[in-house]
C-alpha cells in the first residue's frame, strides 16, 4: 500500500474528502465527479483531458500495475492518506486514455452494532465451520459488514484469522485472535491461491474479498469441508441470487455436485442495501439474513431460483417495514428498494 500521494492526485482526493464523498471518478472529457450519499455529483472543476488523467495515472501506477491494466483491463492500488483514510484507486481505460475510480474507506472498523447488523448474524458467526456469504449491489457497504463480522470474531474468540482481498481497506488490530491479511498481486497470485495457502497454515477463519470464478468457489468449498469458517463477499441482487451465483460460477456439468456441496456447507447469506438517512447526512444499511436449514438446503439442491429461508431468518420486507415505521431513512429510498429487491 502506498503512503505518498502525487500532487496532481492529492488535489482531487482532498476535494472528495472535503465533500465527504464515498467515491471519486476521473474520466476523460468529464468534470471530476463525486458520489455523495449514493448520488453522482459533478464538481465545479474544469473537465479533465485524457492527457491530464494519463499523467495522474502514470504518477501512481507501478510498472506491475500498468501491466495488469494491459492484461486484465484494470489495476487496483491502495493509498493510505494522512487522516487514516484508505483510498482504493482503480485504473482502467476509457476512450483510449486512462480513467480513474476511487473508493474511500475510513480505515476504522465499525462494530456489528454500529452497522445495525441483525442478531441472527452473530448466531451464524458461532458456527465452527461452513460458508457465510455477504452479498448486495455494488457500493452497498459489503466490505464494511465483512470487517465488522471479523472484528466481532477477533474480539470474542481466540482463533487464527486470514483475510484475502484485492486490496486491504483497513488494517485489523489483533485482539483475542491472530490475524493475517493478504493482498492479491502482492502476497498471493489469486483468491484461490490465497485460500489454498491458508489451508496449510492452521487457519480457523478465512475471509475472501471476492468470489467470482470456478477456482475460488471450489477453494471456498474445500476450505469449509476441511473445517474452516469461510466468510465471502458476493455481488448479488438477493440472498437467493447470491447462492445462484456460487453455483453458476462452475461448469454446467459440475453444477449438480456443487449444489450438493453448497447446500451442505452454506450456513447463511446476508444481503444488504443502503438508504439515505432522513434529516441528516449519511446512509444506513438495511439487511436481510437468510439462515440455511434443511428446507433451504433442499431448495438449493433442487436448483430453485427463490429459496425458502430457514428458522431465525430476517426478511428484507420486514426490515423495510420497520425502517418505514421508525422514519429513520428516506421514504423514497424505501420505496425504490422495495420495488427493486422485494418480490
């Protein structure tokens, strides 16, 4: 992770932090744009040319990062800022030039209570092994929830924890547990390689920052099968969709056997969205928790698109109704979430 910021980039990072933006976008031909409370807002700065963005990108990207952009289309770079914020900088190409997207992380790990995570999640975290999935749309706070779950384990259990991330966004201070944090491209070659390495080092809990391919799904299932608790992040539009994505990541001829294994080792799925707070800044997470029991397992094996949640689950429908009664988040956000995600 870098600890120094080139002058041209610092100007825009400072602008975003002053506006309390969650994201910064530098795209050729556009004004620098900020995402504030979930909405993209153009800044008052002049539009940036491709040459200007190229200069910024080349000032922060290593030769290795530039090679990844050529090979994979994107490279991720972590920058630790003076106030403790971590900027996750993603560089790709647009209109023949580089484009830059930045997501800001406070560096502070929030507690489960601060995140508003339902009590059902704590019950899931007491499982000795298996898979727990944290899912939601892009930018819904999944990483924040993942870290809060790890922090609860770290504070309450004497275990060996390993995180495998594209880029670490917070440094976890060991408490009761021993904690190792690994980055893809720095410490391990891939998510799957990081999981497989962890299996040889007496880990108890493995956090996987992204599961999106056959190799990673297989490695997660192998880890769960050998007695590890595996906490993973998935981009999904519902709890059922998250499970579907796990099975869809493998070749079709293997899906039946993978459904059997997912059904056996999946403990629960957390799905979350963000809604703007009423009368104040910021956003709050609204959670759904699908606890997996025998009924849910049967649905997974059968390949049903909509799964029946197990006993102790928390539905998004009920949580939206609760937030609506409490009037703590904006009514129009509740309406749009209900229309998009509640079937």
